[in-house]
RNA sequence: GCCGGGGUGCCCGAGUGGACUAAGGGGUGGGCCUUGAGAGCCCAUGUCCUUUAUGGGACGCCCGGGUUCGAAUCCCGGCCCCGGCGCCA
C-alpha cells in the first residue's frame, strides 16, 4: 500500500509530524482524511447500486412483454441515478487524488529538523581544504564545530569564472549574446576534460554493476508528473512549444519512468541504472545566484545513479549511493563534506537527501556537486511501479526509488579548475584518475597538464 | 507529413451488443504424485471498495468522452505501435 494512504488511514499523526517538520500546512492531513472517508462512503453506495442494476440488466434478455418493459424501466431509472451520483464521485475522486498527491514525501526520522539551508547538517568531512585567510572566519563559523582538518594559506585563489576566461577555456560572454545568460561555449581542453570525466564516471559505475542507459532527453507530461512536483515544473522544466514534450532536467526523470506501469519480480530487485544525458534547467528560482561562469547553467551533462529497490532495502541503498559518489570525489582528490539536508530544505519528492559538497577555494565555501535522495514510494506510486513475489504475480507493494548524481559535468569542471590550478605555470593539472582518458591528446592540450 | 493495418491480463491469443466466469495456451507461485527430478493432475495468479469476511461487491480489454437497461464489442476525439511512400543526420 502507498505509504501516504497507509498512514492517513492508520497513523495520521506521523503525517502531521512530517508536515510540521517541513514547516508546511498540517491541516491538509485532516482534509485528506475527510475526503478519503467521504470518497469511500460514496464509492460503496454506488457500488451497491451498480450491483442492483447489474442484476436487473442481466435478466432483461430473458424477459418478455410486461416483465421486460418493467425491468427496462427500472434499470433506466437506476442507471440515471447512478450517473448522477457518479458525477459526485468523480468530483470527489479528483479532489481526493489531488490533495493526496499534494502531500510531500514523509520525512525520515534521521533528517534534521530545520527551517532552511542554514540548518543543514554536515555529517562527515574528507580531505584537507586549503582555506585562504580571508575566508577563515567564515569557514570556521560553518565547519569549526565539526571534525574537519584544514590548512590555512596566504594563497589567493582565482575563481573558475575568471580562470576559464583568462585561459581561453570557455566563452560565457559570447554565449550570453547568442543564447542568453547561463549558457557557455567550452573549448578543446575543457571539452576533453569533460569527456574524460564522463568516461571516468561511466567506467566507475559499470564496475559497480550498473546498467548504462542513454534515455530519452524529452518526456511527456504524464511521466514527468510522476517524478517531479509542481514547483519543479515551474522552476526547472523547459517545454517544447505546441507538443506534449518537456526537456529533461536530469536522467533521473526518464530512468524513473523506464518501468512506469510495471510490476517487477522481487528477485530482479535492486535494479541499478547509470544514466547519461544532457540536463536542461530553467533555474527560475535562482535569480542573481552564481551568475558568473559555468557553475549554475541551463544545460550540462550528467551521469546519474538510479536505483529501484525493495522498500526494506532502500535506506541501505541510500547510504551506498552516497558512498559511490564519495568514492568518485575521493579519487578526484578534492576535499568534500557530506551534508544531511534538513527538513525545511528538502524537496517534496525526497524523504531524505544528502548533498556532497566540494571545497571551492576561491569562494571559500563548500558547494553542491552531488545530490543523493531516497524518494521512497513518492515516484513509484505516481508512476505505478510495484513489485511482486514472482513474474506476473500479484503485487506486494510499491518499489522504492533512489537517485544520486555521479558527475555533473560543468560543476565538476569548476571544482577541478579551482582546485587543480597551478598559478605559477598558468596551467591546470589533471586529476590522476582522469589522466588515462587524456593521454592520447597530450600534444593537443593547451592549458591542461598531465605531468 | 500522407496512406494502410493494428493495440485484449505477466506473455501469446480468441471474442464484433447480453451465458452471473474475458475462451484456450504459456509463464509464475503453491499443492498432489515421486526416493529425487521431470511428466501428469489440482488450486492460485489485475485494481479498488466493504466497522474483516474460508465472505460480498464494483471496476478492468491503449487513454478520454458518448450511445444503450447493458459496451472488449457501436460512435466521436486523442496517444502509441507495425508496414508502405515522402523527407532526413
């Protein structure tokens, strides 16, 4: 049974608590309960009337003359009453479904309760960030109370936006003229580095047992509604004019839709998919944020981890997915921290979310590179994805779905650029794990150095 | 884009206005049989509702409307798939 409906009928207090933790309307739960009860009552009434009608209707072909006419008349009357009542029911049913779907995912107990991103909780650190003196206070204020090693330096780091321009790696200004803000042209070195990142992430996930998928880059509204919430539509989704098609904002969307309306045999779970796709985002809710460079852009390429799991295994998988992302960033040798996103900052879809934030020396901050969510049955309910004991058997419940970034190219590039820039040489060193992918181009590289 | 054919359960496939069961086969789960396996036989195998019943009921044949006492079946609109033509990286 869908968890929202289960708790609505058996333990509504849990839903009220979740709503409170999210700083969202608690009354919606009681409205939903009332609507659900009313709907069930009316449905039951109609079912009984339909039963009567079916009995009359079925005997009609065996009747003659007066009996026949009487029965038809009775059936007609019943039929009309039912039709009227059904209008009420379909109305109720729509309202009920709408309100049920508007309830955000139930937050997990381990999610810190907090109002906004300032209350997100760092849970572990890796690496030793180099902190410029001018950022030290800020750094300590945010991270000082946690177990973090760091190194104070006199060095003044240059931001990636300035670097790519100075080194001729990208042209954001020209892209602005031809496409608008938050677009970019990347040139040889950066494109090759991007390709290397992609190849690296793909190879990494293939070794972990993921099935590599290139999904549709556009989706119809129906499947998209199953994987994102209404706000997401407004804030991030581009629509194709005059068609029922939307550009995907991440491979998560088509990967979740891959098993739409299916019942998956238990023994096939978990299903692990590594998606590769471009991602298109309006970034509508981000005016003025990260306007320079290629940190926050309208399009990028992303390698995404996506898992369908049994409900009882999804929390284990959540830890594994963030673990894989961490492995990737450890291998790239860039300091990071893992943040447990607090209740108020959690989107409607996720029950719990970890961000992996890497150290950006020029900003003096950790910045999000990876977002790893357990969406439990939020998406699987909407997309009708269940699991069963055996192939073709009756379903036992909804699967859980999880998603996590492996590598989002433009962001990963900014992290590499800032962390691997060697000012004395005006060069960018290539992380060890990527060298193998770039060796064959070594004589063509202008700014990247393989050592 | 145009013309033609099609969409039935987990799969194949019958059914073109009314049998209180969507035939039949396959798959899957369980049982019987067997020293064990296989074969064979039996049962089960969509969703929802029902103040919980070895119970009862509604719905379900691509989606949405309509006609009818009654629709998988007839009508209208949409989506998708296959074939042919056109266009095309």
